[in-house]
C-alpha cells in the first residue's frame, strides 16, 4: 500500500511550555512536512512543481485529538496517504502515534495551482504517481461547514511580518492558527485541551496585510468559531472543540527516554 511513514521527535520549539507536551498547532506543521516528503518521493515536491510553474496549496485541515499528547523529546510516527483523488481535489488522510498509540487522526484537502492563472489544475499526474488508499479515518470526506456563531468573545489585530511567510511568500498556515489561539486566555488553556480542529483557508494573504481575528461561541458547549479577516473578507475560518483537561503524570515523574541518556 502507498502509505508514507515518517518519525519525528518533539523539539522545544514545538512544545507547550506549561505542560511539556507538543502543541496541537505543531502537529499540523509536522503533517505538512510529512506530506512534502511524501511528494518528494514521487518527484512532486514544491521544487519539482516549480519547473512546470505550479505549486501546492492546502485548503482544509481536519484533525481529532483522541489521546494524550506526547511530551517533549518523545518520538511520534506519522502515517499519511492519498485517500481520494477527484478531477482537481487531492485528499490525504493520516494517523499520528507515539508509543504505538494513535493520539491524533484526520484529513486534509490539497490542490495543485497554476502559478500564472492561480487556478487548480487537473490531477492526472497525481493519479499516475500516487496509489489511492481507501481509508478515510474520519469517515467520508465532507464539505466544510462552519457552525453558526452567537456572540463575539474576543478580537485581535495582526500585521503580517516576515516570520509569517512561507516559501511561496504567502502567509504560512501556522500563523492563522496562532492568531486563533491568541484569542483565548491563559486561564482557558490551562483548564481545557483541544480535541478537534477544523480549518478552511479561503484566500492568500501577504507581507504587511492587516488581519483581524474574531472569536465567537456557538450553541454547543466548548465549541468556538474563529474568523480571520482582511478588509472585511474572511481569509480563514477555524472551528475548535475543547474538553476539560484530565490530570496525567507530571513531567517531573514521567519516565522519559531522554532522562536515561548518558
């Protein structure tokens, strides 16, 4: 089966400093790296597409966190595969494990874009080089639907800077998720942990663009909507679901491999 597997260790930059565990936002960055490496094995990495004046974009990420997050330095294993290919859409599904237990799973939606027209191109080459694995870990791939919002809880503004940019000189996906995270308080993050994250990227933004992130509650408990706007138009929609944290072994007492190193 055409499943790509890559192992990583949780590094300090990707750690929640209050708990010594991986940040959920960092899980998505590891996923994007794993997908890039998978594409490289098929000669379809970003630098390969440059030759044909094309590039990859991701428009949706959906992820469920179903078990405890790994601590700093622990090894995680990402399994990622192409689960569906249509005329222009490419879906990936994935599972992420540590210590042989799945702690996160989800899917993402990708397109290959023509650099001149900015339009998606047909997936013929993808179909030739990737085998489809019929395993959709969250069930069938559904259209992204943003929950209906109620009252606005918070709003923050951010001007894109150089640290927000990716190799295409667009704002990195991580920056949008960071903005959504910044609208919550420390008290909230200390009490609740993220259990589901759904993201739709609507438009590209660039250096020096002013973004406004607005967070709303919904009819469902601990379910929130984060809308990131530029000039009054949504460039990214995020839906998050949270649950109360369950006490677990303190990092002080946790049996980490790194403690055994000589």
